[in-house]
């Protein structure tokens, strides 16, 4: 009887594994293969030419600029928020965590519309900004604001569980030895969560470069000025430039695969660190 149960369990495990592999091939491997095959349908030269075109370079540079500003900003804010909520108990802590998670539940399109309502030409602050010569909507600052809002929770939500698990023994020892709060934070707390910090920043960066909904609303789709890589893919696809669209999509896919590899390595380090803290 026990042998039958074991055989059935093995068969069930093999079946579930096979179903999982098939789904992964259909949902992940096959779409990636289509992207790269479409990008290279006419050979490598047309793909390279589309990648080094002026509009493509502008889109890549703008995407990197938005990431270079949004990711460090969210990393610093997420670290502060995680330290505050993960290391201390105070009235309103649950509300603060809910507010941190708010961008997860709000559609990116809605978040983009909020920035238009605030800073658009007919928005609350738009006319005053126009008189001052400051342009946010349909310009790079709007892309940065929209992206920062959408990607804000990633670092904080990665670090909060680590902060809650982290023992206060080392921090108390540092304070006893004469370190002030700032020195304790940077020399004890931050090194203990550094892998989680890198993990959260990596997720934030991946979402930043792939964000479409929020930036689509605030960008105005001005070619060469406010088109990030995802928006450029849409524009080229609508223009029936298959090679150009799938080439940039392939570049985004390569960045996603690289992110996945680094993410797996960091997740392994975080799991080791979490076991050592228990």
C-alpha cells in the first residue's frame, strides 16, 4: 500500500512538473523567441541600424536618465521608510505601510492622470508653473515623477521584513561603545541589509525601465523628447516598423533576463542572510 502511494506521488509530481515546464515554455520562452526572431528577420544589420537610429538612441538615453534619477531616489526613500516601520513601533505605523503599498493597488494610468491633474496646463498648479517657465507634463520631470510614484514600494517592501527580523543586539552594542545614531545606522544597520537593499533597487530599476502606463499619460508621445523605450516600441509597432519595434523589445528583454539572473543571485544571498539572523 505504501509503495502504491509513493508511486502515485511520484507520478503526480512528474505530471505537475511537466505541466509547469510546458506553461513556462508557452508563456515565457516562446514569446522571447518570437521577439528575437522578429528582430532578426532580415538579418543582424537592419536590427543594428534600427537600434542606432536617432529616435532609438534618444529613447534609450531618456530611459536611462529616468532610471538614474528614480532608482536612487526610491532607494533612499525606501531605506528610510523600511528603517522607520521595521525597527520602530508607533501610532499610525499600519497606515504608513498601507500608504507605501498604495502604488501597487493604483493603476499606473490613474497615477499618470493624477500628475496631469496637478501639473497639466489646466491643472491645479499648471498655470503658475507655465508663468514661471517650468514644464513638468509632456517633459522629462513628468516622466520622472510618474515613474518614481509607480516604483516607490519595491525597495521598502523588500527591506521591511529584513528590518523586522534583524536583531537589535549589534545596534545596541554600537551605541554602548559610543557610536551615535547616524553612525550606527550606516555602519551596522545598512550593512546588515545590504543584499536586500540591492535586491529592492534591482526590482525598482527593472520596473522603471519597463514602465509604460504612467509615462504614456504624462509623456505626450513627443518623438525624440519624451519617448522612453517601451513607448518607442509602441510607436514603431503602430508604424509597422516590425524590425525596429522588436529590436528595442529585444533589448528590453535582454535587460529583463539580466535582471532575473542578478535577482536570483541576490535572493540566494538574502535567504542565507535571513537564516543567519534566526
